[in-house]
């Protein structure tokens, strides 16, 4: 088995060891990885000392461009190639949303193409035994504690961005809920007439907004109304008040919550409004 991966961590090596323990027919292992910064020196040593792997490291000015994730497994039935996005880390192999493809090459020409590709990717890699005693290796090892602290700071920054995005979405939903209640109040005040002459009351919308029918979650309410349509939409349309429709909120690109709705909801709303411009209050 040969692999060219950008990053290797100790947790990734542990997962690989677990996998190999279930497949003892893998007799030889060769791993090429980028030397720094994410790869852990201890992980490379573990590959060599615990899994008896041959290990080589891509270092120097071009190391930052080394970013493959490809595995070659040679056997009696040919060559199996696993290629994808995950590194030899716990995140890349188990936690992240990664993608991989498997290719089987059985004829000599196809096998050579894949082996040549691997050789091209790993050209210039330095055996770990040679690199381990260098000044670059010692500097790398000495920097590990600082790198971990920096990684923690970056993770904190990423979390802050994620949390701010979550807060922003919640505010957008609050804006949507206010606008839905505003539509309800305006519809009541408009005293629209149904075909039988009775005043239209959007009681179904009120029940949804109060959470007495459905989840009470504003985006889901809008999705449901756009997907299923309602008798109320027909009444509002007959009274020439499309500004009072839920669909008018969906198509209004000035609304903070405009991007919360899926493509299908946008399409249904546009089709139902048939050119109505919510900003001008009439068809364009």
C-alpha cells in the first residue's frame, strides 16, 4: 500500500493502524506526507516505528503546494486506487464531510498510468530517516507547541464566525416572523371580501404563527404555504392585494431573510405572483 497525503496526525495513524489490523494481507506500507505545518512529527514517527512503514517527507519551498490524497493498493488482482479529499487525520477519515472515489486497474498499461502519477506526485520526497536529524526537523519539532496554540486561536476565530452567522440567521427569522404577523394584521384591517361576501380572516396563518398548527418556525411556514397554496391566496388575489401574500415576502430581495428560503420556494413564489413587484406594489 502506498499513499501520498498532505497531512498526517497521530489520530489518523491510529485509525490507519485499526484498519490494517483487520487486513493483515497488507504487507508493505509507504507513506509520503508534507513536512509542515499541519502534519505532526510524532505521527510520522508512529508510522515508521509502530506500523513499520517507509515514510518520506516533502519539504522545502514547494512543500506548501503538496496537497494530494491518493492511496494505491497493489495485489494479485491488479491495482486499487482510492482518491479523494480526506487527509490521514481523524477529521479526514471519519469526522469531516469528505468524498472519495475508488478505481480498479487490472491491465498493465492502466496500472502504469496510476503508478507513474504517484511517482510524479511524490518526486523529491526525502526519507524520514534522513530528514529527522536536520536543522529543519529540529525547528519543526520545537515549533509544535506554538503551532498548537495558534491552531487553537484559529479554531476560536472560526467558532466566532460560525456563532455570528447563527445569530444573524436567528435575527433574520425574527424579522420574517414580524413581517408575517404584519401581513396578518394588515389583512384583517383590509377587510377583504370572499366570493360569498364574507370578510376574509386569515385564521390558518394565525394558527401557524402561534405554533398551534405546525412548528411555528417562520421559514417552514412560508415553505409550506408556497408549496401547498391556500384558499386565502385566491381571495387576496381577487381583491388585488398581492402585497398581503406570503409570496411577496419571498420574492422581495431587500429582505434580510431572502436567502433563507430554498430555490424551490423562490420559484413557486415567483410563478404564483406572476410578475408582481413587492417594492412597487403592482405587476412589472
